C-alpha cells in the first residue's frame, strides 16, 4: 500500500493516466491525494472527474480556485470562459453527480499518521494547524450545502479582506479563507495577501514575499503539500514543504509525491494545452 499526492491536473486526463500507470496505482490498495484544480484549461476535465469519481473511495481532493470557479458558475448560471474548455463537461449527463462529489471535497485535508496537511495554495502566515482546519471546515459547510453555497458564490469574488482577523464577519472570513487556501502566492510580513502578483518569486519584490517565507508557525510541526503555483516548478527547498504544481497544462510535467518516502514521479505533458 502506498499514498501518492498529485499536483494540479487541470483537465490533463491523458497525463494523469500515464502518471497513474507509472506509479502503478491500484485503487484497491493505494490512496490518492489531489492538490486541487482538477479541471479547466486542459482538454478533458470531464474525463478527469469521471476517473476520480469512479475511484472516490481511494482518493481525496482539496478544492482549488478553478474547481470553485466551476461550482460557482454552475450554481449561478454564469458564463464560462472558452479557454477553460469545459463545454463537454457542462453538457454531460453526469454533470450533477460529478459536481455534487466535487462540492463534497474539503478545502484542507490533514492526515495524523503522516502528520501531513494539504491545501491548494498553502496556509497563510499566522495560521496553525487548528486554525487552518477550523477555517476550512467553516467554508466546507457552506459549499456542501447548495442553498448556502449559492448565496456565498454571489459574494465570493474579491481581494478583500487582505488580512485575517478574529473580528472579521462571517462573509469576510469565508472570502479570506477562500483566497488564502486557493489563490494565495505573495504576502507581506504582517500576513497581508497580495493577490495581484503572479509569476515566480523575484528579488525585485521588497515588501511582498512568497507566503511560505513567513509561514513558520505550522511548518515546524506539520508537513504541507500544495499546488497552484506553477512558476515554482516544484522547486521549493524548505523543510516540510512540498510544491506539486509543475505546470502540466502549460506543457511542463505532472508530478506525484509518494508520502511514505517523499519520492517524486513525473510524466511530461503531451503538449502545451493552455
């Protein structure tokens, strides 16, 4: 038995199949962790969700920003961007059951045996394990309830509040948690999120640094798996931190991490999809 964590799939179904074959994944024996952004930009989001739905007893996924965007637009009858390549999924007769499964996935997942936490974008400075799981759970309870989710999705988008505070009202807490766990890359020393900066870390950024440079509270005791930041290409050399988005949809690679020994496995993208 082995447990594998896989970075952002983003609809790259064929690469996912190749990676599962490479690690000899057996759903009757092994476990699969998915770091979010299962859908969008790649050509086969429907097939990815179908595969994971079929092995749902052997896998756990945390929600990423693309997953939430899919759920929000579906519930609000919003317009989907053609570059997200979701047309086939949205026309599928299985759509309702697949999205119901997707909405039931956590925002953060912790395994006490491995002492390992997984979230899509990371964990903001100042949050420890207890705070992360509590905030994630509050958001999960909203997303898993269709009526509550619909109300939240109408207010989900936006970059404020930038900073966590115990004085935030519920909607503000939910939005900050969403942004911190699914969109965060850069922040400052005080934990203010800068959600506009993208790309690789740069010495030109004097005030804003990668969030993990300020996240010392959690990483002292807990391993952390995250995706979301393809520009890092998995190259974060900080103890207990595992970056798994290696930009498959951008023509790079899809990566799996075996939790038992931290060995990485990769397959090359068949082409650049986005």
